[in-house]
C-alpha cells in the first residue's frame, strides 16, 4: 500500500554528553536546530539511544528544558519516563511536563517482580489513566526481559490517553495487534522504531518513523518516504538499501558493534556534538571511524 497522508518523521536523538557525563547544553541546542532544518517533526529524548535509563533525573530535566528552549513551538518533544512502578513513572512524567515535554513515552519496566499478565497491563493502564501528558508506548518486545503480553496490547493501545506506539519489537504478531488497535482507534499513530524495516512497516500501514538513525540519514529518509508515498516502490527500495548501508557503516556492521559511539562520533564530525562520551561505552572500531569520516564529508547538509 501507499500512504494517503504524509508520514511523520521523528528522531530518537542521542544525548550529547560532556566528558563528565553531564548533558552538554550547547550541543543539545545545535542538535535541535539541525532537526528543525532537517524537517523532523518531533524528537524523542532519553530513549534507549538517548541513554534515558542511565541519565540522572536532574540531567534528564536539563536535557528536556534545553531542547524545549531551542525548539520553541517548531517541533514536538517526547520524553522517555519509564520506571519500575506506576507512581515512579508518573513522577517522571510530571517532571517532563514541567521541563516542557509534549508527550511521555513509557516502555516496559526494567525490574518488575511478579510480572503477571494482569499486573503488567494494569501498570500501563494506570499510567495512561493518570498521566498529565499524552502517552506513547515504546514496545521493545523481546529485546526487554519484560514486555506487555501480546494478547493485552490492544487493551493498552486503545486507552484514550495513549496517542501513539513506537514499535521496535520486530515481531509480526505484535505489529498485527498494533494495526488492529489502530483500526479500532483511528487516531492512534504507529511509529516504526526499526530503521532496518522501514519499507516493511510502511507497507503494512504504519504512519510514522521514530528511530535513532534518523539523525544521520534524514535527507535520504525523506526521499524514501516521498518515493513510497507516490508509489515509486522500486526507487524507494534502492534508496532504502543505501540508507541501510550507511547505517550499518556507522553502527559497525550487522553486529552493531559500534552502535551508539558510532552515531555520536558522526554527530561530532558534523560539529553538532563536542564529545562522543556515553554511559554505554561502545567501541569505535577503525572501520567505523573510517566510514564515518568519509560519510560526514559526503553527507548532504541539513534540509537538503
């Protein structure tokens, strides 16, 4: 299928850090300006790529406040607020709202004892019911040790305060449940969180993209979406294959051995970040470095 309305493009941006692992505010401002120039409609702060589970609360608030000040009303801001109980998630959501966020994104808890199907569903429903911000659900599927059971996804997704899903599960059964929920609630937005399955999920009917690699390939991503929307599928596949080649080059091949460090090094080479410091300390292999050095020279400028 082709899209009848424009696909929303959001970037799950990495967090720029100083050498002491505090948020580098000037780099946040540059990154937000670059997202706006690249026709990105929203940014997801503090996700997995944004190291949200590792950032101290004060640093997450500084990140959101700085992004809001730089963005003004020109793009939407969503913040990961995941935690191990509904009261803790709601505390994080209130802090995100005070800092200027438009949406709260909630993934499965990292630690959740007695994780029955009913308790997990109630956790998400309690957050959605009480949240002062509209909620997005971040589905990592089996990439997390805990996940919403597949047969409870529709119940969560159809809650009135759940506005979108970021689907990084890679699991067809969970994608089918998301599509069924959207059929029952047409206002629900389905964002593809997997940069390596872009055309698959667009063809299935997803209507947005939200992944970390968008910061590195935004112009090409927009071309793919334009070709797909106009029905020029063969050309879209060629562009998609090139986008995957670039992302694998930055990430360290199909093993993703450089992942976040590679992406941050690309941002340094673009003069958006000052350092590639991170909590996760992925390596930067010689092959990754060489690829990024070359690509940073060849990449089209923002807004191209």
